[in-house]
C-alpha cells in the first residue's frame, strides 16, 4: 500500500509570462487561507482513481524546485491552459500548487540531505555518483537532479521514454551512441533508480508522522563568505501564518562591516526553508534545512543571480542551551596577537582558550557574540584546541600554528560564464577561498600531525594560463578579471571578440593561484577555472 495517496487541492492560474525561479519567491501575503480539492485543473490529462489520486502525479515525490519545473514543463511543452490572466495572480497560484505538492509529495530530510548542494546552488563541485548512473543521466544535467526525486519503477521507465520523445538526440550524443542506450536505460538504469530512489520509503513515512516545528523566534547566525570573510548576525523571524514568515537580519563581518535587511520566507515539507531578503542593496536567497526539533537551521545564503557568491550558514535559536557555533578566525600563529570573534548562545562566564593562548582584552561582549584580542605565546603548542565560555564549549575550534606550509584553493575546479554585453543573460562570476595547512611538528605533508587551519584572510589572487593552448590564445587577457584581494573572478563580455583569433568569444582555461606572504616567502596553491558560454536553459535544478 502506498504511504500517501496524493490529491490535487489547489486552483492553478499560470500564464505565458511565468518563467523559472518566479514561483518560489516567498510572498506570504499572496497565499490564500486554505485550499479545496479541485481535480478540474489536471484531470483532463491525469486520470483520477477511485480515491481522487491523479495518475502519474501520484507516483512521484520531488522538492519544491522539482515540482516547479514539472508544472512549467506542463505549461510550456504540453499546452497547459489554466485560469487567471494577471501575472501576479498567476505567480501566486503557482506558489500555492508548488507548496501543496512539496508538502504532500516532497522528500524527507534524510532523503534530500546528501544532495542539498544542488538546492543551495553550491554548484562548483565534482559529484561522486555510481559511474553508470552518472554516464546515463549525469552527462546532461547534475546527478543530484535525479537523486532529488522519488518514483515508482514504472514511473522511472516513463521518464526514460520521455527523454527519448523530448530529446531524440540522447541516443546519439556522447556516451549514448557507444551503447544500446534504450536497452540499458530500461533494463539496468531503471531498476537501479527504483531501488535507490523509490517512491515509498521508511524515511518518508517517518517524516510524515513527525510533528513539524515552528521556526519563528530569534536566531544566531554564523558563516563564512568568499570575498567577505566570517559573518555573525542575528535573524528575527515572525510567523504570518503556518509556514510563512517575515524576517529581519542584522550583523557584521569580522572586520566590522555591518549588514542589515529584511525578507520573507516559506517552509516546504515541514523543514525546507526558502527566503528572499535584501541586505543593503544586495538581493540574497536563503536555502536552509531545519532539524526535527526546529532548534537548528543549516544551509546556504547566496547573492541572487550570482549563486556562486554565497555563505554557508549555521543558525541556532538564541534561547537554546549554551553553545559555541563558530570561532573566527579558526587559527592563530605562534607569537601573534589578533581579534577573535566567538558566536553562539548563552556566552556568559569565564573565557577559556587552548594552552598558550591568552585574552589580552575583551573588545565586545553579549550572550551571543564575544570579541576578544587574543595573544599566542611564541612557544605555544601547535595543534587544535577547545574554546569555551562558561558552559558553552567547542572542541578543536582554533588551531595554533607555526606557519602556513601549503595552500589549497577551494573549489579546486570551477566554472564561470560570460554574459551581458547587451544580451539577456548576465555574467556568472566564480568565487574562491584559500585553505591553509601547517604540516605539524614533523613538517612533512600528508602525515597525521598535519593541521588544517581553515580559510585564510590575507591572500593574493591571480590567474594564469592553464596550459600552452591557453597561453597561446591569451586566455588571461580576454577571459575576465580576478579581484586580487577578494578571490572573485568576473568573466568578460559575451559574444564574438574581434580582437581574438577568428573573432572567437571570451572563453578561457585558467589556473587560479592563491598566494600567502609569510616571513619574506610566498606559499601558493592552485585550482582550475573554465570560463565558458552562457547557460541558456537555467532551471532551478541544474
């Protein structure tokens, strides 16, 4: 027996003016007070059974973004005609439908957790999936895209047939023409998908039975943003009605730069937080996940339209038990003095630091943020240690180090996209951070006493040709500009460039170099950056 028999319970109103990303903006005042079953919107194509469940729809579960993509495909490809003429009304109704489907046919927290990087738009990463699934499915879109769905085996098979009907070249493109694609897809891939991503699961049954937390209240937020550094903030959340919230956020980066703003949020499936907010003159988007208790939110906040410029966040309720959620920076050098910021809840009581570290001055202090000037003795033992304030403690929170022996660029492989230049598609920047490592007392790389220091602040960034081909094509000159202090790469304009050979575009293959100056010497690390053309099809799930 199915764990859930879904029913359509929303009136749709979608017009040709809707596009991807429009429907998931949180605008609680646009939502109706309730919903009533209305089969008329979808039953023309999806046949209801005796219990009112609609064919095809009943056999799938997806995230909010996944359902948005499905509804838009119905409209754009299958000619879905629904009531409503005003764009605002259409968007509101789309949000209603996405909310209903995500709540009743979504993914449990345990099911979405391994693939949340795609929901969070943390895109510059190399996926690690079953090689056969990655070849059969992940060669055209991310593998996380199919992993964020749940279907019956028959519905997975229908998806294969849909691909051939909608994209006939699938069998003849790379990794398709070298095999019996259809036979392998139906006989091997479909059973594998049905086994790994089934419609019915214990995780989903348990989550449906779990009471869903309310997320209003005051939250303490901490994270690190590429190009900006460590962030501490307070976010006040007020419920306007179940699952819809307004929020206010105020805080500062470790260097003292203040940020503040307001926004709106909606929660799908009882835990899946989406918020739109404006911090100063920058539009931001939050994608967070609540734990079952509703005491912790984790996820990512990024600049809207520049998804790669973001900050990974952890939030805890301000009235939670005493705890330290972040220490910034996560390292201090022997013989140095620096400002250390500790974020958390219940931060009252004595401050305790690892041996060899001492508090020189308390610069600022309240229950959620403590800023202290800390000195490290010249002979302090290197390694990671615990930071505590009263009963709040965080193990291995700060590393005492002798010197930065190596630097790693994060991400190691990234993609940026040209854009603008009068066209409809803007540039997509890339953002980098540098992670330092001290090789420990033995000063040998790759041994047990190596100490990962965390993100480094004083870094110089540059790009170089990746190889001889890139050097000959002058990719460094044409592909874009690297901000030497922030690690943000802005690609060049889109379109043919008459200054380049054959008037080709401003694509490039670059080596990203992060350098740290220390004791008169430079330590560097490298990564790779591909600057390529625009993404014309830009759905919520890539």
